[in-house]
């Protein structure tokens, strides 16, 4: 029982300290190793399973400014020639994958441009990059092309090009509507740029526009948060994603905490952040939206899909291009070099720039899919029986019992169903399902 996170008041009122809260993969990245890179070559040398969906991720590692809470691999202050060199590297990497038996004529079902800031690219760079990528891996069967944007980088003509290259899901990193808070947290954009970009995007008729907000930015107050939720609602996005602010080790905020010998981050505690997300979810639900994950509400769940998330959480293959990006190929997980110069040197030499890898066991793959699908709020017992021959109730009965008593979940209609209380802190609850060697370790 000691492995199950504490549920008493002390744990619930926890202050925000340094560390990763959000679970994005399993086993933890700290178990991926350069010693396993040999697995990647093997995985690429045999044909991918035609039944497994294939996705493509393209990492654009540039931003106008580094946000104080950012923990991604991003570069600022770059010129267009540095950007072009990087994009050439990404295209070279694509070409190397296209030649591998793993791809062998398969087409991606979903594509995701993330970062960094994909919308940092100029219209010429965007067109050239996507034309060249499509030559090696045509997008003719892609059902979704998702694209992350920083509102201050968007003009009407850039949005036209983003539409023209095939983007169906546009995600605007709004984070907050109050300029002082944006400034204080190191964001590059201001709120008036959000409204301008959103209006252009609506006019152009993107299928799916998502707005990101962050609950608990530095300087946030309850009054302002409620105003942010109201403003987001007035915009009537197809989806709203709300993250709870976490402070991983490689953030500027943590560096400052360390210098000042402070343990507690200058942001709201976890209970307050959960309350704020709860408020946003309720407000949107009252206006016809549905909660479809621990972070997301959507206007019309039958129409508004997010394939990138859903397919990855069901174990899809993913070829990821760019510095520090994460791939999943034929059962092997791997990450690219996390330094841009090293990445470029290797791709220029015609080498796949893989830095560390892990081939999970069947049991680890089962746990991975289970914990990721918990983030949707409901998990079908039968799915895991059919796919992995694992009975969730037998395997995790003791944990489920504890979580049922705590009000985090219930088991009904063949599903594990998380309550709102459980969903709002789901990442914290998931480590109980990890194998013993993966608990209490540094996640990244
Ligand atoms: S825009 Fe996103 S990727 Fe860029 S610095 Fe800010 S948080 Fe990081």
C-alpha cells in the first residue's frame, strides 16, 4: 500500500515543487539509454505492421523568446540561415527513414508539427519544408495535420500558407489573456495578437482550432483566471486544453529557485490549480462542451477528434524528426540527439541522429497504454484483455480499491472510470501502476 500516493490533506494541499508532474510516456525517459540504440537499427530493418497506424512528428526547435516555465529543447535569437540549415537536416532525416523497410510505402495517418514554435517559420520555409517532406512521405492519407502556433508569429498570409499545406488542427498557445502575466512569465505574445490570429484562422475555415491555457502561471489570481476562462469561452474554440503549471528542472523558474535556495515554486499550489481547471471544465460544460481528457474539453466530441493523442495512447508508430524528438518504431522507443549542432552533424553525415533508446517488454507496453489511456478518463477492460491478455481488475485490483475509496474512480460497464476528482490529478495517481523499479525515479 505504501506505493499508492498519499491521499490525506497533506498530499492534496501540496505546494508546487520542482519536478515533472505530467506523464507523457512509459517507462520513464531516465531508463532510455545510448546502449540500446542498436535496437533502433533492428526495428527499422523490418516492415512495420500495416495494422498499426503511422504518425509523423516534426519538431521545430525555435521560439522568439524562451518562456520562464519552458522545459523543451528550444533555441532563440536564430537567423534564417540557421533555420534553413536545420530544416535541411530535418529533410535529410526524413529521407533516411523513407528508405528503411519499416516505412516501405506506408503513409502517415496523422502528422504533428510541434516545438518550439512551428509558426516561427516563414511562409517560404514552411512551403519548402512541407513540399520536401511530402516527396519522401506523402500525406495523401493523412486524416489530421496538427500545428502548434504562438499567436504573435501569425499573420493572415502565414495562416493562409498553413492552411494550404494541409493543416487541419490549429493549436494556439494562448496560455493567459492578461498581458502583465504573459510578460511576467516570459511569453513573447500579447493578448491582442491572440484575437487577431484567431479571427484570421476562423475566417480561413480550419477544421479544428484548439486554445491552450495554463492554470497557475506566475502572478495568476482567481479573478484573472475566471476572466481568462470567460474570454476563451467567448471565442468558442473547437477545443480548449488546460495544463496545470509544473516546474521541471530545466526551467528558468527552477534556476532562480535554486539560486535563492527556495524549494517552493512561485506559482499556485496543486489544489488551487486543480480547482481552476475544474472551474474551466464546469464553465465550458455549462455551455455545451464535453470533457474528453484530463486536460481537454471539446465542443462536439463526435466531430472534434485529436488523432495524434488518441493513436499514440493506443501504441501507434511515430517517426519523429528534429532535435530531441521522440519516436516509436516497431516496439522500440527512442530519442534524437538533444543538442542541435550534434544533431546536424550526424544527419549531414547520413547517420540517424538517435541518442538513447528503449525496447519495452510486453508488460511495460501494457502499462504504458493503460496509464496513458487513464488520462482520457475511462479505460475499457476488454481492450487490454484482447490486446495484451491482461485483466486490469486482477492486475491492479488493490490500487483500484484504494482509489475507489478515495473517490478517484469507479468500475462500471466494463470500464475503469475516473471521477472529476481523480481526473484532475490523474498524473499523480498513475505512478502507482508503474513497475517497482520505475517508481520514485526522476522521470526525465
Ligand atoms: S513558446 Fe512553448 S516551446 Fe517556446 S519557449 Fe515558450 S513554452 Fe517553450
